[in-house]
C-alpha cells in the first residue's frame, strides 16, 4: 500500500510537481532510512521544545543565534554569515563542505569568485515575519519584501538555490529555469515537528 506524505506542514508553490511529492517521494525507502535521520528529527524536536516559548519575543539577531543557526547546524549545513553581494548583504552563504567555504574565504569577499564556491544564498527574518509582502503598504515587489530580496540575491550571486526563513516558515527557491518569487517550497517547521509520523521529516 502506497504511503502518503502528511501535507499540513508543507506548501508547494510549483517548485516541484505534486505527483512527485505525493506518489514518488513517499516510496523512496532509501530516503526514509538515511543514517541519523531519527536523531536529526529528535534534535530538532528537543530544540523546539526548548525554544518554543521564547521565539516570539526574540528580535531578528536573537532568533538567528538561539534558533535558526541551531536548526542549520542540526541539519548539517555549512555557512558563512553576513556576506556581501554587489553591495547587498545576504545573511548566509551556504557551502557543500568546510573545504569549499575555506576556498571562498581565500577570494575577495562578495566577489563572483567567492560565490562560485557556494551552493546557495540565504536570508533570515524575525519570527513569523510575512515572507511574500512588505511590512508596510508599499508596492509588493520592492526591497522591503523578503521574497524580492531573494530575487536580487539570485542576480547578485549567480546561485541556483536560496533559503528564506522567519524561523517558523522555511522556504526553498530556485533560480532555474528563471527566478520566480511566487514559486517555492515551504515547510512550517513547528507544525512538521509536531506531526506524529517520523517519516514526515
């Protein structure tokens, strides 16, 4: 009998096909049996239990230090913070490993040569900050819109992937075949961690 993913914690806005998510991915037994997967989920659950009562009161930097960076560490990401890209300053550059990060550090900070070593660019906002519109009533597509900032970072870095988060929601964007700020895959992390089935991770 085919398994179905629990969809409540997820929002697929066209980045992947629904057929793949509903029918192909649940049958990828090798994925659900990855070594350490249960330990990763347990560590994220412990972190959420520790931080749930505080995240709403954190400012942006506190949220990054106490929650977002710890999530990234548990997931095994390698990153550099407060990088530059053509005068702008994304919060994160993500690398495949420490050696790639070291090679990037040997390049001029923020140069295209620096970003050539990175897999993705990332940005973090305060808890539950709307990710697809500005806080004010300004035009939807301007620099105050977190999604539009990602659009700029794609152009500035040449990276294929981007991660945007407000702590609760974690979005993955792709620049290929073309950047589209209304196309992404989003996970509600607390809802995911509170789901019952281990393979929902």
